[in-house]
C-alpha cells in the first residue's frame, strides 16, 4: 500500500504550488478531490502551448500536477454548491486552499468556520506572503516572490542585473513544503487526535530554499554579491568551456581540487595546492583557474565528464532538458512514469511523479489527469446526493 491511502483531501488550489502539493499527496495514495468553479476552473487547464490540449482543459501545464486526482465542479457561491461542499468537509482529513487574501473567509469557509463542522481537519492555507504582516492581502506569482525575496538579485551578475530563475522553482518548492507540513500534521493528529491550521507562504518557502545564503547574510549583515557560474574562492568549482560546450566542475574541497589537477595532468599545480592553506589557495585563484581552463578547452565535455568522474571529481556537461530526460541515468530512475493519457492528442507520454521511491509502496500514477467535473456524479452519489 501507499502511505496516504485512506486519506481524503479537498483540493481548492490552482496554478502550480497548491496543485503540486496535493499531487504529491495523491501519488502517495491520498484520495484528492480537485474542486473547481464550473465557469472558472484552474487557469492552467488552458495555459499550455497546444491549443488542442487547451481546448480539452488538459494542457501540459495542468496534467503535470493534477494527475491521480478526482475532479468535482462546484459553485461555492451557490446554495447547493455550498451545502454539498460542507457535506464533503465532514468526510475530509485535509483541506488545501491557495486563494489570495481573505477569499475563503468571505465565502464562509475559514478554518474557524470549517473546524466547527470537522474539528479534526487539517486546513492548509497557501498564500504568497502568509496570513500575517503588511503584505498578507497581496497577490503573488512565482516571479513576484523571486523579486521580493532577493532570489532574482542573487541569481544575476553585474553585467546582466537580476535574472529570474526560469522554472517555477518557488512554486514547486512551496508545494513540497506544504506536502511536508500536511504530512507532519497528519502524523501529529494520529498522536493527539487534534486537527490544526497550517499557514504557509511562498515567501517563507523561498527563504528556506536559500537557507545557507540567508544564514550568511544574517551573520554578515550584507547581501553577498552574486558570482554567477563560478565560485569566487574555489578555482575548481565552476563552469568551464570544453572544446564543444560548457562543463561544470565541482572540485570544492582540497582533495577534490587535487584530484582534478591530477586528472588534468597538472602535477606541478597539484603539488602546490596540496601545501596551501585555504587563505593561500584564495590568493592563487586566478593562476589555478587559468591552468584548469587551458586544459579543459582541449577536449570535449563528454570526455572530461567521464574522466573527472572516474577521478572522483563531481562534473557534468551542461545539457539541455531533452538531453537530460533522454539520459540513461534518468531512465534508470522512477521519477518519470506513464501519464496514462490518451495517445495521439499531444499529451506527454511520461510525467514527473516524485523524487524518491520506497522499497514498498512507492509513489505512482494509477489514473490520468481529469477533465473538469469528471467525477461529479460518483462523488455526489457517494454522499447520497445523486
């Protein structure tokens, strides 16, 4: 069995962060019921690049975090919809919502109101800035939080200025934190018998995703300058141009740097490094970096990746995403599984599922992403409301 079988989650989320949280719970066996307004469903249903899939309400940007769920269309502003939603609440273990501001309070579905109906429920609110502070009511997307949190500024370099991290890393990081928070709350409830409310913000998640950098700034009182692809203190830790493309090398420790230099046949430099203190190493940065660059540029990145890995030096050529997905390493893992979607419509054949597997009861997909309201009849019938 999967860990969350028997757990019912009401999913009132949209876009990326919320749906990804509940998706992670779903692939671990939870029954996730995605609840959407019939005339205003999750905006990601039609935000992909394929008009065919958009028209089906199953865009590539939707199916990747909404598979393994049931779909219920429900108007929470209408009497019938509200009454049926409250019926569902009585049967639920978890409610997850990521509407901005006080939307749920205005609907009459705040935690204080919901717990009167189901005291044991875990109620998770996911917002851009959290439920406290001067920005509690402000809307946000991934890019907004990247800007506010300092992440964009840290990611840029002087020549370019701040640069947004391309993939929605804050959204997905927030989703993972939410799934962890809910899992912990469920475990706590098993011991105490108590439900609770979770207040989770994208901004807080962004801070956690930058933990070491945040810690350093709190200690020094300054924002460390961004240094792009190359570490300012470690000459063997950064990006180098091979003869055909870029390769990233991770010789961070002295031992790794010595292994790198020996792998490049730079015996003189290896002897020097083995006798240097950390402070002296920093003083020799430019000289060592220049020596490494001159050797790396003589051969292709594939050659150096194998050679350096064999020397116990972390290294990888810079791949594009398709190359990474096609690699034997990814194929050997369980992170990608069949999407179970209809073939021939342009749907992805595989989808990311989870970053881990178990010896028993691993995360898995057993059903495809649903169309709007796909399970209306069965869910209503299960509660005697057909």
